[in-house]
């Protein structure tokens, strides 16, 4: 059965799209080493090859842990001291497929004609058609580096966004959440309309 293709013009609109273009089925642990836990509700199990990671689950790695989750042509490598979540309930039908709380993760996403996969953090969000990129979340903010393809990245409110290509790094600081900075062959600074005018007076603003 053919499905209609909806053209989306903004990242905010992408967040409201359904899973028509997303991969189906649950995530599955493909590889796991060291301390890796999969928590769903009140139950927690040690990650091992073949363990399913359904919607609403949380994957946490320890200081010696790392894990690879797979779903079709989508792969997520959760590095040590990191935590990601699979959105629960109706949220899993959004283009946002992973919520990253802290730490670092590598995303290898199979290409499709339209944007279909997104990662959300407290500070920034990224949406892709298919590419390889890393996301790192820390107390001082979040960063995203593109290794292959292109990634549309935005501040959490969606007001500042840019298309980031290989070799470039996009950053949003915890103290300046409405400003997106992209470092590559040149430096680009994009401010969200929601950014307070008073922040322009801050050092380095």
C-alpha cells in the first residue's frame, strides 16, 4: 500500500509528523559490553544480545559499558556513562526516535527520501534523512558532529536551526539555550527569536 509523502518546511513541523517514514518494530540490543542496563517501568535487566528495547525503555551504560541498538537500517551506539530513552506512548510515533539524557552516542541511520529520524536532547534536536553523526550531552550543553551526510539541527525551541555537513560541529550551551553555534570551515551563529535581548550583553554573547 502506498503512503502519501508530506513535504515539511520546518523542523518544528517535523516534530509533529507521524511514524509513516520511520522504521517499524522495537529496538534490539545487537551488542553489549560492560555495565549496560535496560529499564522498562520498574523492571531492569542487564543488556545482552537479542534483548528487546520497547517504547518507554531507558538504556544506561556504566563507566565500562557500551551497547549497540539496532532496528532495521538504524543503529545507535551508546557509549560509556551515557543514557538514552525510547519515547513512550504516542510519542514514539513522532519523528523523534531517541531522547538522549546525557553522555555520548553514535547514530548510523539508513537513508530514506525524506527526513524520518530525530534525536532530542535538553538543549538541541537533530533530524536526518540518513547519515552518521554523534551527539554528546553534558552539564554545560550539547554538541552534534556530522561524520557523513547532512543533519538539520536546532535549538530545543526550534527557533534557530541550520543544516550541518561533515566536519562541522553544532553546539548549544546550557547558559544560552536559544543560540546555535556551528563550527566548521567557518563559524556560524544563529539566534532563536526567543533569545532574550539581555543576553547580548553577556561575555561572549
